[in-house]
C-alpha cells in the first residue's frame, strides 16, 4: 500500500467510523442531499467564498464558486462552500483595512474547526486576497487561490477610461475644468462589468501576487471577471485542489522564502501597489517565513518596470490579458535570472515550467527585461529621521522631477483638518511645498485608510500643478499615483517623528538615495518628541479596541500581534 493510500485525511476524523459523533456528522451533512458514498474517504474541499452584495467587485462569486464545485466533483472530491466576512473596499467604512485581520481570523478558525482537507480561496476586492491568504497560511492546508478578475475596460466618449482617468477627472472638477454632468456620465462608463478595478490597483496587484507566489494557476491575475476563461480557471482549480490533497501539497511547500522574493520582484516589474508591501509581509509572517521591509530594497530595487499599465502607464487590465498576461512577464523574468524559476507552485510544477510557453502579443503593453517600460521599479523603501522604520514610495507613478526634492512642510493634523483646509484659497502653499498628513496610521485612524494621495489644493490645480510631494502614515489606493510617500513608520499616533513636524519645516526626499529627512537638528527633534503627548484613545470596545491595542506597525505588516505565526491543522477534540 502506498503512502498516499495510508495517509488518513483530516475529514475522516469527522466522517469515518461507527461512533455516535460520526453518525451525527454524516447525518447532518446528508440532510442537504449528500449521498453516503461521499464519506468513503474522498477529500473534502472547502470553497471559501467572499461573495457579498456589499462587495461589488466580488458579486459574481456565487457563479464562480459553482464552477469550482463542479471541478471538485469531477476530480472525486466533496465540495463544501462556506462564507467569511467580505471587507469591500468601496463601501466599508472607515476602511476595509480595519477588517482585513478580522477576515483572516474568520478564515483561520473556520478552516481549523471543520472537516476540511483542502481549500479553494475565492478572493477579489483588495483586502479579501491578503486576508484569505493570511488565514489559510496559519492553518497550512493544501490551498489554491482563485481571483475574481478585473472588470472590462472602461470607455468614455470614445476613449479608453480607467480609474486613473477618473481621478484626473475628479481633479478637473475641483479645478473648474469639468462639470458635474461629465462626472455623472463617467460613472457608468468606468464600471462596465463586475470585477475589480481595471488598472494595476491593489486588487489586481494581489491577484498577480497570488500567481507569482505560485498559489494560483497561470493566468489568475488578468482574465476579465466576465470572460468564460475565468470560469474555466475556477473549474480547473477545483480539480487541482483534490489532487493537491492526495499529494499532501500544503502551503508551506509553496509559500517559501523564494516565493516571496519572486512576488517582490514581480511587484516591481508590474508597477504594483504599495499596499503589497504590507500584505505580503503579513502573509509571510503567518507562514513563519522571514521577510523584512529591507527585502523590498534588496530584491526589487534593480528590477525595471515592464508593464505599460495604469496608474504607471497607459493601458488597462483587459489589454494586459490580451497581450499575454502575467505569464509573459514571469517567463521573461525567469529567463533573465530575476526570479527563482525552480520555485514549486500549486500545479506541482515550477514557476518556470508553468510559464515556459508564454507569448507576448503586444510589446507596447508588456515590455521586456531587455527593453523595459521604465528603468525605475515599482516600490522604493525610504529611511531617515522621519521614518526610521521605513516608508514607501512608488517611483514609477511619480513625476520624475519630484523624486529628489526639498520643500517646506504644510501640515494637516488629520483627515478632517485636510478636508477643511485643503481648498482654502488662503492656505499658504505652493507647488514646491511638501504636504504632510498625520494620525492616519494603523492605530491613529484606526485602520490605516487610503488617504495618502492627498488632493492637490484647488488653487494649485488651477495653476496647472499635477503632482506634489505628499507624506503620510496612511496608505493609498493602488489606483492612485504621484510623488506620494506612505506607510511612515513609526506612525504619528505612537510618537513617530511625523507627529512633531511643523509648518515651514524643511523636508528632503531623495528616492535614488532612499532617504527621507526632516531637516532639523537631532537635539531639536528630541526636544519636540519629549514634549509630545499621545492622542486620546480612538476606541473603547469591541473589535476596534482589540485592533488598536494589538496591531503592528506598517513595516511589520499591520497584523494583530497575537495572530502572527501558525495555528496548524491538527484536528480539534470534539466537544458538544
């Protein structure tokens, strides 16, 4: 008898045997029409679904789950779909980031508590991908990620229209160059179908990370949500997860140090979201894989941007897929020695093997390592007295002239202060000023919202200013752009230097040197910090209180301290 035949599956602890509990477990499952032969030792596969009408990006997941289900049945497995909390980016307040860790807890506890041998993760909108990966990593079952796919290209007045174009239209409205009728018409032209944002925002970035990490099947990142090939991919994932259980191919064999280095390099190549820094760090630490913010500097610094896609470039996600998708980039990077091509993936093959046959059909969309779209990479890590534990910037999305800049600070105390004063015609600010927003970090907001792309003051927009240096302890949407410094750590709310910046202080940014400095003497800085007093508590009860009391800083992934690491997949003792 082979080792495969000898190995006892987790689900058998629930369903195999003649005890009263086994009897009850089978009986209750049979109540929904499951035949008795499904309890003969077949792999039981969870379908972890983040479907919700409150998460429009994921609103097609009921259908997607059905295709996964059919694949599981075809491969001889038993599908069991279950819901988890779905933190939708657009509707959730104050920020979906606040609920990422809660969602991960939901996934972890559900997987560990139930008769599941493997799981397919259905994720789409920004935080659902890292949350599901974090929860699954802590349990370490055989796991495949299936992303929901991007929406179709937008089309506005005869031209391609993406989220970056919508941001620009919003700026035109504030500057008086557009009218409300333009904005209202554009709404229906941008979101033409279900799916995540049609640019390389956080959702598509994280879908690309799933593929680059080897946790998803090839083409996971770019197939449009409404494309029939997305349904086929879901079905094939259902088939494959059954074999993964039989092979005992668990996450720890896929999510290795090499896999995370691959993801960092790919993020640089695609001009991916700065949010990936936080999310990948959190996933790695759940997996107990060493990963530090400096790894982004070491691994990604010399990787050029290959993808001409908004917000760093011109095209949209549908164009990316039609040009060949992420497999083209993975193949080129493997052949150029920029990736660990021998990294194992959920297919049972290596990353290089998965993508060996990829062909580029449009070199204006997908450039090559030999002839990159931009020499600069997607994410740069900054250090200095303003951010001793790090900060991030996306050089590919900034005006090059601002990548080395010195200017006087204009400080906004919080989101309300920003909203109240940014368009005040008497605001003392010019194009060379450095806008500073604080108290928007993990603890300070709480939840670290996407406020980092501070709006350029209306009076400067009217002067033709399109970019400025902006600094905060917040995040920004992956759809955002500009010379925006984010994730300043430590944040202002815990006494980081950002808390004591004053109007008129000189701040120097040098992306090439990876430096961000508040140009005051060390003595002056220490005197200010000594006089600083912590803000009042932002939460008194419930999950928000738990979050504020235990959340890590940005450079540590913003996970809850007690969630870092693994719980494992040991079968809990039955107690009823």
